[in-house]
C-alpha cells in the first residue's frame, strides 16, 4: 500500500477508535476493540493483539487471528525485545530476527509497540504480524503508537 493511502486509512481508523473508546473505562475492552478494528480494516494484518506483562511473564491478551502462543519465553523474540529496548520494533523478515518466536509459521513480518501506563511504565505490547514480508514501516509505527495511547 502506498504511504499516502496507508496514512489516510490509519487516520480514519484513529478517528473511529476515538469515538468507540471515548467513554470506555476498561483497558481490556479498549484492547479488544483496537485489535478487532485494526485486524479487519488493514489488509496486511495477519495477527493483531496484545501481550500483557503479568507477574514478570508475557501472556497473550485480546487478539484477532489464528491461535496465539499463550506465554512468550522471557527475553526472547520481538515482543520481549520491544519491552527491553522500550521502543517500537519493525521487523521486515521475522525469519532473520534472532530468537523469533514462531507462533504461526505463516508470519513473515512484524511490528511491536510497547504499551505504557499513565506513569510511562511498560505493561505489555501491541503485536501485529503479517504474512507478507516488509509489510510494516514508519507510517504503521507512528499510527500504532498514537492508537495505543487511546487505552
């Protein structure tokens, strides 16, 4: 998708999510809604969801797509890398990422955005996989970072 078209689509999605989430106080409901809207509105999304830090473990939260890994091995894979580095990670080819966790072998590229609470502490991640290589770029990163702030 060309960058201008992708930017426009994210802008419309963001506006829709602002309206949907405006008066919802529950984080799990917001995460579920975000995962569903993103997954069904963006063609390059294959798996869309959240992994949440729970007692030092990274456990699957609300998601859309094929069955997920329930727990991600500590300090392994893209999700833990995003948590440990404290920033969004875009992986053009997951098969070249050291320690990648293959919950589904059809995944080809990935973007992971740290989820932070109001104190700036990382509480989990938004994880999106695509079955197409090089599916994610700076446009995805910028909008997903903005979208998860709605939680």
